[in-house]
């Protein structure tokens, strides 16, 4: 081997080590929560990956501080288990550290990541209505499909589903092109409601690697579930309160959201901002009793803050939808 190849390999390893996240977990800093500090090189999607890892480990984030400084992104999270207790189990603490220190931050668990190539992935979006799920399952059963895993969200009269199926006769992915075409055709007919001006979508593929929660957010966003039906009666007392304002001295847009606290709230908000192509430079999350307050200083990936009233309104609507979606999870 050429000496230069060895030098290049050593340099690449050094760069990876230098750019790897630094994770510190402490149980003595806060009386009521375990404190996790994650410092990493800043790039688009970094915050989402960290928050996704914490959410997939079923950790409850009670406070969070996020700040970008000199090319590094510094994050501090106060977390508990779902019972409100500190994380003291050494096995779980090691799992948290390993998950956050890996390049992909991916926790491969059922319901979060599905990696099997033995499944066929069916993705659906359409108008929600009573009995829709039963009709979809009936079609799949009639077509000799076995449902391995399914997750369905419904919000603002829109529905999205990620369904993993196998062929009942083989227990593996469906490969017959005619059967796949028939599945797609019949599911489309089920989703096509009478008088629905929005076209449903049906896609069938091999699953590969997907994060189901993030994929459902993307599908609902594409289905424009942030647009409330005209027949909906607004009850602003129970809806999330979202504001989008200017911070002209720092050239940021400030997004705040006050809502009922619940698991995975931070992930849902950051996921939507990321998929809308916004970068979070600073942020704070505080929870008290059943209420959560989130504040983010953002810019679009082009480096500009929110620049029009229409864009401001869209950000508000999309953050509200992101917070509300999981509450209607089926």
C-alpha cells in the first residue's frame, strides 16, 4: 500500500474523531432530571438527529437549550423516563451515549426504524373519514396481504399511513407486479372520496431505512394538513399558540410555541422546521406542569429570515399542525 494511502486513511480517522459529537451525561447537576450535553459540528439536520435519538429512546425532555457558536452546535437536554424519574440505569445511560455519539444517531427499534427487506412498504395519504382504516385493511386482506406494522395519523380531515405488508403465502415482500398494481389501484379507489378535490396518493416500494415518525410528518405536510377545513370551528383555547416575529438586530426570525406538553413534542417541532428548510441557531424549551414553551431563532437555509407575511403565516400554521398531529395518532 502506498504510504500516502495510509496517511490519507489516518487523516480521515482523525477528522472523524474531531467531528464526532461530544456527549456528557450527568445526574448530579439537576435535582429532578438527568442532564445530557451534546456538542457537535454544526450542519443542517444536526439538531433533528439528536432530538430524534432522544425521542426514540422514549426519554421525556423537560428542558432544552440549543446554541450555535463558531461552527459548533451546543445542546443541553434535561430528561427523565416516562415516570418522571432520572435515568440511573447504567445500561440505559450507555445506550444513550452510544446513540448520540454515532454518526447517524439512529436507534433501530420497531416503530421507529424498519429495516427489513422482507416487507413491502405501502404509503397512503387522503381525506380522513369514518371507517377508512377498516376499508384499507379489508382491501389488503382480500388481496392476500399480511400487515406486519402500520401507523396512521389523522389531522384536519387528512390522513396518512405507513404500512408494512408481506405476501400471506410466502411471508416475504410482494414481488408480483400484477398484485402490486392491483393493490395500488384498489387502495386509490378507497381513498378517493366523493367530491374530494384533493388527489390521494398511494406508493408501494421496498422500505429500506425510514424513520416512521419523520416520514408521517413529511406525508402530512405534503398533503397540506396545515390548512384547516372551512367547516372547522376554531377553538383557540385548546390550540397551540404560535407566534413568528422578527429579530432584526440579529437577522433571525423568532418562532415561539405554547402548548400542552406531551412526549416527542420537541421532535415534532424540530422535524417540521427542518423539513421546511429552516435552520435553528438558538432555542429554548421549558415545561411546567402540563404546559410546554418552545422558542427558536431560525433562518432559511439560504441564510435569510422569514421575509413575507405569507411565509410567516405558513410557518405558524405548519408548527401548529406539527404539534397537533401526534395527538390524533391512531
